[in-house]
């Protein structure tokens, strides 16, 4: 267990002197704390053993990141852990994602537990997966559980590499891993309040403004308290209040989700948010749909552009069929967003090369283009000739 700078320095030296890939995992306090910071980081490498690092006690791990800069990281579901690892100064130059490898190899269940069981024949304890990792001190059973998550990760990686190679898919996976390692940090979400669950129930723009004001108030409170926003006020309560638009504290208390456990001071905060929504000029209300730079929702294609709708229908079917033949999820063969974009704005020429270039420009990987471009090109030609129906 690494909880001070002296032990951290010893750990860095040990892992720098180790051999082979390093297994990396991180535990967050999702559902308990604000944000997605790491509250425990687990490492294992041959010759170095296992280290459990407390990033609250040791918040700057950039020296550890530098020591492992040229080492392949083995991570399960890397896109979930890399952001919080980057926050403490750790970012891989090379990685092997065992969860993504399992998807590409065609495994039906790709969680770490099922993968470990189906590939290695070992049963992985998962009884502490949803605990509050911000707890201090961390109980010993939790630490044992955390250590197990990296215990056989390199062994799992080696077995999956052999499986992918046998299926002729290793090159695909390596290209995906490289793209994850090279990807820039994602830009902040536009209008994050639109991710409020049950938002589809809200139809009027004034009510959408109420959702936004309530969401922003909740976010501010959650950040100040360092608690999960859902623990301050559930999404359902935000939507219920926006639909009801109560005018006073008594009426707000009658809204489901604003019961007696909420103090009068808190009720007044929520009511003030609703009052702000009521005062917004009509011209400044949020639009009914989120602004976006991509194609319109597919349900509107048939009316806006019937040929594009035919392209999309045919392309989806072709991708699904190809994914079944290649034994991997369709969304890993090519993302639905890329399919929509190339179908809405196809290249001037409908050749395989032109479609492939368009997909590459949108962010598709070379292996994806090699597989998908011929099928999509054929669909586009048929749609242009009127032989595909949307």
C-alpha cells in the first residue's frame, strides 16, 4: 500500500526495474463523490509485484507515469480509467485493452469477471465492485479485492492476444489500442444538463429551462459538497419539478422527490432555480433539441432526403451482416455515428476508394475501412439507382 512519498519513490524504482507489460486499474467513487477522480490505483508488473496507490495521499504520480512511459499498459475498459489516471499524471504511450480485445474476439460477455472465467478458467471475486472507494481507511477486504483486479490481467492479455491472432484480428485490435492511447482528452460536453434521465418527458422550452436551472444548481451544490449529484437531488425529481413548475415552497413539497427530508432552505434554493427559469425571456429559452453539427435524427431522414434514408437503411443492414460474419459487435466494426455521417453526406463518387477516404476523414480506422467500405459503397450505388428502399 502506497500512502506516502517515500514508499511511492520505492514503488517507482521497483516498477521501472520490472519486466514486461504493467497491469493498471483504478477505482472511483461513482455514485458517492462528485466527478470521476481515482481513489485507488492498482499496478502489477513482473519483477515488481503489486502496488496499491492512494492518489489522495499521493496526488502527483507524474514520476510514476514517466517511469512507465515506454511500457505497455494492460487495462480493462481503458476509456473508463484513462481520464482519472491522466488527472494524476499517468498516461500510456502503448496499451492493451482486455475488454475491447474481448469484444473484437467475439466474446458475448466482456466484463473482467466473465472474461477471466471464460478465458483463464478462474473465478474473480467481485463483491466490492460498487463500494465507496473514497472511504478512508480502506478496509482490508476491499484492498484484497482491488489487488485481484490486476493479479491475472497480464495473463488474460497474453491469452487474448493468442486468440485474436488465431482469428486473424490481432492487427485490428492493435490499431484500436493505438487510437485509444493517442486520443486527445475529450472536449467538455455541450449542454450536459440534457443528459438528465427522463428528459424526453419535457416538451416545452420553458420547462427545459427549468431543467437546466435545477441541474446547474444541483451541480454547484454537489461540487461544493463533493458528493454525487444524484445524492443531492435525483434526475426524476428535477424532471417532475420542471413539468409541474410549482410557484411556492408548499407546492414544491408536493412534487415527487421533494419530500419532508428536504429542508426549507434547500427547497428555497430549488424554488429560486424555477423562478429564474420563469424569468428567462422567450428568445433566450433553450432550443427543443440539442445543437449539433451532424446529420438530423434518422427518424427524420425519410421526409428530408429519401435517398439518404435508403442509404442508411442499406448500410445498417450491410454492417450488421458483416459484423455477424466477422463475429464482433456491429458498433466495434464501425461506429453508428460514422455510418450516419457518411450516409447523410456521401462522397461525390460512390467508389470503394472514395467511400473509404470519406470514412477515414471521419475517424474510421484502416482495418474498419478495409472491411466496411466495399459493402457501403455497394449500398450507395444501389440507392442511387433506386434499388434500395429506406
